[in-house]
C-alpha cells in the first residue's frame, strides 16, 4: 500500500492517518493510500518568497469586508444605474444565494478533490485544499485567500453577466453572500467547539475530515450531498487515528 506522507522530518505529538478504502461502483478495483494529518498544528510555508506566502493566507474578517463591499457596489449599480426593481433584486439575490450552495458542492467535490479517488495530496488540490485537510486547525488556511478568490469571483461574475446581462448585478451579490455564509460556517466549525444543540454543521463536516473524506462535501447545506448521493454512510470509516 503506497504511503503519501508529507513533511516526514517533523515530530508530531498527535498523528492522524487517513486510509482511503475508496471504492467506486463503476469499477471493481480499490485503491488504498495513507495521508498524514496534523490536527493541532500550524501548516508549513508553501513558498520561500514572503510575498507569495502572505498571499496564501487570510483571516475571516478580511474576506467578509472585501466581498460584502463588492456585493454592495453591485447592488447599488443594479438599482441606481440600471434602475432595477426591488422585487427583481430580491428574487435574483436569493436565486444567487441558492446557486452558491450548488457551486460550493461542485467546487469542493470536483476541483478541491480529485475526480478519481477524492484525494487531495498533490498538485493544485493540495495547495488550495489538501493543506487544509492536513492542518485542519490552522485558521490562516481555512478560507481561500483574497487573490485567488477574487480572480475566481471575477470570472464567475463575468460568466453571469454573459448569461444574464444586467440581472447579474443582483444575482452575483446573492452568490457572494452565499459564499460568505459558507466560509463563516466553515471557519466556525474548525475554530469553535460544537454546541450541544444545532450542531449538524460540525457533525457533517467532521465526518468529511475525520471519517469519510469522499462523502459530505456540502458545508453550508447537505442538500446536494442528498441529490448526488454523497451523504455519509453509517458505520463506514476510512480514517485511522494514531497517537504517538
């Protein structure tokens, strides 16, 4: 069984080994692998350049302020420049908000995780998401940093404009606020202890991290996990936790 151990020269007090017994219904073969996780430590540097390294990290408040400002400007343009109606603004905003939940699922399942086996140990998947799985408590890497985030947002808003015209100025802010809700929930799950009640988000996402990394891709809502049949399977476990 191949072992995908990253940063092996560092001593760790607690080691979590992710062993994937991922099996797709369309194939008869299983691929087993191991991925080492350090749940209570800060992640190492990705780049030697201090400038590039800074661009790989962010804080929740920075993203909230940034995207809220962008959403507010877009809504202002829609109402006062394109003379949109309040009812259209409300409908398009909530449609965009709901559309984000689908975008969240697609991004997480098909971009952040590899298509073949849902792994995230190499390449762009590791840089943008795998490092978060490996160091899940590092709050500097819980959220996609501003530079790549704004690039992606700009591309998506352009696509919305090509598809919808000026209505994108009301749809887009809903999409952005949906994203802010998502990252706020994600940050909360990794930074705050689960409450005794209303703890579904913690349970669902922790299953993805610590039990079944190829299931439970939805963070803000499980609706698309239900639709695409990626809800966690009771009693199934693909992770072994080892203590030093």
